[in-house]
């Protein structure tokens, strides 16, 4: 588990943005290899909505534009200049932000290429500036494995966070909902104004914004709400206060493959090697951009995802132990037959990537329901998605769902079913039919 101590990360030489991270878009690249860019310069836009552009996370030279199958742009890499330059915009004092109207706010966000930081529910994709969201939700509490402690990330950053909140308040016809941990709420979050505060408690996935939406103000048909990460609220606030894109990012590195799990003050889009240098335990390790439940497999030469703030490192799984799940006291996870029926104590486990088996027939013993704090029937929803019953999926509440909220279901599933990917299939089908 990462220490709450914070160290300064190594200086980055390259940064990257990966267009394939953003679902539902068709990117049109606006730069070419060899071009010089500033921090905040537009790198690409969505062909279906050209006003929304993605910013450069560093200043320097575009060194690589990597293409995958069918000429899909997978990666845009920038070699950083020694002295980085920024795209600049008009600055505002806090009182002036409150006097801006919605159209002026939208114009600033679009010109600053900041809209990709805002995502919409349903479908968890980049928000459309033409929509007026019913509400905006921010989770001030990370419960994901090894994730950043937002009390650490937001410390001494109240002014830009409040400025970001004031900007967001202008974008919605409803409320800005801010949720935080009842037991460890920071002074920074308690001082925030212009929000609807919600004190919550519970284990993961209680910190997921989708779970919070479900319990605070559930989605109805035709509702649209927006969500944003807490550190990105600071980013938007700083843009209005300084006229520049702030790429500062507090990250964590952790897991059994890390010598000293800790918080790192770094920047967005850095190469993972910059974060884990001198801290990786030797051996066959899997490096993940993101947490172990929802992250993406990477390597030291890979880059941190646009929405990621965690690097997780786990030992690659070896051979399975014969009938290990039946051997009393031997299980390395609470989700085994032994611990499911005979386990009484909470404890920490060292995990590897070993799945202990492949996908098999469904065993309906409430393993999904036990880890999903939503008034939804996951078993019935799973079956409705498999047969592509749109009406049944809608009645069972799929528009409130996202795969990250079902990640624990996949982890705990005795049948090794990746329920999260099935939920995504259902959401894509719903969007296509809408």
C-alpha cells in the first residue's frame, strides 16, 4: 500500500497521449512528426465533433505518431524541450469567474482544449459541449486498490480546486455533487463551497463515481450527467487563474512488485519508467497503468494513461497449485472456497496475475451481488446482454452501469467471467440503438 509521503518524480524526457483511450471518437491528427508544440496545443480532434480537441501534455517536438491495424492512431509521443512553452489564455480572478456566463465558460474550455477532462454518463465517454448536464459529479475519495490519496493530492490546492468548482457550476442546470470519505475527509474538501457535499463510507467500489451517482441521484432515461476526476478540477481551475494548462499529477506506485510504494508528484502522460525507476523488484513483473482492477497492461517503456494516476506492479502468475483452493489456510485470496465459507479474519494479501483457472459455467451463488453496492440484478443483466435484449437491459438499469463498477464482480467470480467487458458490450449496443 503506498505511503502517504510524497516524493518528486524524476524529470521526464517524453510524454504521450493515446487516442485509443477515448471511446466513441474518430480522431483527426492535427500535427505531424517533427512539429513543435506547446503545452496545451491541440494534437487531434474528434471528426464527429471537431470543436473538442485534445491537448499536448508537454512542449517540444512530436517525435512519433504510432499507427496500429487499419491505420488507427495509437500513440502520439512528444520529446520534451528543456524550457517548455505554454499556450496562454486570458486569466481571471476568482470573483471574475463567478461573473462569467455558461457560453463564456464553454468558449474558454474549448479554446483551452480542456473538454476531454469531462466525461458523461451514460456510456462514460468524453462529454459533448452541446449537452446541458443534469448534474456534475466529483468523487473526492479514491477506494481503488493502491490509488492516490486525494487528501494528499489536494493538499494546499484549495484555491484552484474552488475555482474549478465555480467553473463547473456554470455548466449544469442542477448541482455539483462532491463526495468524500466520512472517516478521513480533509480540511481542503470541507472548505469547498458551491457544491452539494456527501459524506460516504464503505469499501471499494464506494469511491467510484458511478456508485455515488446511483445512491445520490440515479439516472433516468434521457438523463445526462457529467463526471470529472478531482485532480482535473484543479487543472481546470488553474487554467482560468493562470491561463495555462497545468499538467501536474500526483500518482502512486504500488503492489508486490514495488520496493517502496509511495506517492509521487509528477506530470500527466509520462513514461512509466520515470515513475518506477530504482523501485522495481527484480523478476517477472506485470506493469499496469491504472489500478489492478481496471488498469491496462503496459511496460516500462509505456506511458501513463490520460485518466490514470496509479501504476500497479504484480508478479506474473506461475503454475497453479493442485487443488490449492481446497487446502485449508493456503488461499492467497479471500475469494476462494476455503475463505468464502471458513474465513473469519480480514487480512492483506499479496496478489499475482494468476487467475487460477479459465472461464467456465456460471455459478449463481451471489458472488457478484456481494461486491456490487447497487440496486441492480447483475446476473439477470448479464443474461440480457448476452441475448441482446435491449428492452430488458434498459429495464434492468444498464444506463447507470460502467465496467469499472463491475470490476470487483469479475475478480470475485468463481466462474472467471469478465462481467465488466460484457457490461461494456451492452452499453455499446445501447448507444448504437439510441
